[in-house]
C-alpha cells in the first residue's frame, strides 16, 4: 500500500467503499436469481423489499464516493512487478480500464438523462408535455362527443363508403334506429296475441327475472338496477305469483 501513497485513514475509506460495492453487487445478484428461478415473477411485496434494499445500498455507495471524491481522483492504480500479467491479462485489462464498457456507458448516459428530469428545469419540461397532452385529449374527446359518438360508423368507414362495410346484417345500420319503434309496436301486438288465444285470456305468470331473483335471494322485489327483458306489461313484485291461500285454523291434520 505504500506504493499507492495512502495513509491508514485513506486505506480504511477505500476498504469501506469496496465493502459497500460488494454488498450492492450481492443484492443485485440475489434479485437476479430470484427473478430467474421464480415462475411467475416473485410476489410484489418481495420485489418491493428487494428494491428498497438496492436503494439503500446505492445510497450508501454514493455517499462513500462523494465523501472520498478527492481521494479517488488522485489515486492511480498500477500492477506490481510480480503480478502475472500474461496469465491474468483479462483481469488486468478490466482493472486498468479507463473508459466504461459500451453497455455500461449507455446505462450511465440513460441514468444521467433521468437525473436531469428531477431538476426544476426537468420538472417544468415534463409539466409542459402533460399540459399539451391534456389540451389535445380534451379537444379530441369534445370532437368525438360532438361528431362521432352518435354515428354508427367510424370516420374511416364513412370515407371508404358505408356500402362496403360488412356488418353481417340484412339492413343498414342507419335504418336500424328508424325501425326500432316499429319493432316495439310489433312486440306489443305479440304480447296481446299471446295473452288472448282461442277466445280466452291466458294467464301469464311472473317474469323470469323475478323467479331467478327469488330462487337466489328468496325475495320477489328486485332492485331498481335490474332490467326486465320484457319492455311492455311487466309484472313486478307479487304480480302473477300464485301464492296458495293460508291454512284455516280448523283444518285437522291427518
């Protein structure tokens, strides 16, 4: 260590930083193995705990680097004369490397760009983007409600011609709304015919929805948000339910 020109305190600072880096590397490797071995991914609480550990380790490394920035700036690492440079050429090259590897350099550049967003200028830039996006979204929603919401065809279908749109229906969608009233009237007529056939009135029981609700809840009164399939002459509650008469007090048991 005399060749590095470090005193005892500076050596302890270097060892402290190395220990923090080793701990950070171990945490990253542990999270990596958990993700590789887990199928599906680990529970979100486990991932959150691992992220918090990594954050603390990163914070510790950054604090150590900032506290010893002057020391690390003037330190010069070089191999001793007895180091097996030919046998350990790969390790020696990594130790003496002065520039970052290409993939690491990309990560560093991305991290620096992300760090800029945390500055007041970066926050203002992001706010400007959100303001522009909000303005565009509000205008687009207004245009949709005004011009497109009531149209059964999209703008692209209108441009290509609605006659070329394959809907699987025998009639055009534009004509469907005009015939809804006629269908309602026809349903009313069919209901009247069902109730009177052969010159006598046919009794119609409760609605299917009422029976299903009673079977599930034991109650004939349906909530207001339940819609009946029959639109005309709906029998609600106890209407159409054939409740047997109450037993008389004088009836003898068998």
